[in-house]
């Protein structure tokens, strides 16, 4: 019987530094941030910082999963393809919703999009903790769980922190886009919130970067097909 990682001990999950503990840690923090955002008054200046912390963690966490974990699950687990496809679809839906929120700060539908994103993130957490991550526990011993956990953490710390709906959900496309997009996102994060002109300029650079990345990816795919 599959046991959710939410109900397992530190030792059961591979000990300190295990991939599964790192995943559960991030999930708990996402849950805390969603609750804090809902509890904060709309006039509370801390609310926007809570939102930024939430979105940064959502995207860095998902990027590390898609780059490190899901390819591993597809190799190790017979039904890994179906399991990861479902979660990737959830990630894409969250990405699309948060991109709408980021583009439309004053839109009357912003709160509706936010609540739908929270619902999807919570569903994603349950799917991962109850179905996907226990399969990795079955497939990997404690030592390897800790080694994969260290790699996952390194990727998460260098991952993009904003929505990029056009970026592929799987390697190598997401990894190729991740490095330049991460640098771009951190530039945006460093700009003062009130500096609207600077943020618009940074966004324009980001759009151009995405177009260039997409074009490069199409060229590489076409070249690979010709070689094949």
C-alpha cells in the first residue's frame, strides 16, 4: 500500500537532506504563504511581499521538479509517464494563471485567478505527496535520495522565479531556457516595485529573450530531424 510522504517520519523518508524531506519542506512553506496571503488585509503592505515569496517558490520548486525529479521518475517507474504528465499539466495551469495575475495587477478577476491558483497548487501538492513521491521512495535507497536531494536543491536555487508559460515543461527545453530566464528574473526582482518604467523595460527584454529561445529550440529540433 502506498503511504503519502505527509504521513512518514524523517527516517522513513531517507533522513536529513533527503529529496523527499526537501519537497515536503517546500510544500509546507507554500501552504503557509497561501494561508498568510488570505489572512492579510488588502491594505496590508506585507501582503505583496507574501505574494512575491509565494510565486518565487512556486516557480523555482516546479522547475527543479521538472528538471531533476520527473525525468528520474519516468526512468524508474513503469507508469511514470502518466504520473508526471498529470503533474506537468497542473504546473502549466498554475503558470498560466499566475502570468495573468502578474500582467493584470488591477484586474477585477485577479482575486478569482489567485484563488484558482491556490486550489491548483494544493491539488498538485496532494498528487505529489500521495502518488508520485512515494514511488521515488520505493525506487531509491536513502543514500541516493540524499544525493538527488542535493542536486534538486542546487537547481531550485538557480531556477526562474516568475511565470514563463511558453517555456517547455521537460528537459532539455526547460533547462536550456532556465539559465538565461533565471538571470532575467533576478534582475526584475532587484528592481524597485515603484519603478514602473524600468520594470516595463525589463519585461520587454524578457519577451525578446523568450522569442529568441523559442526560435533557437525550433531550429535545433529541425536540425535533429534532418540528421535523423
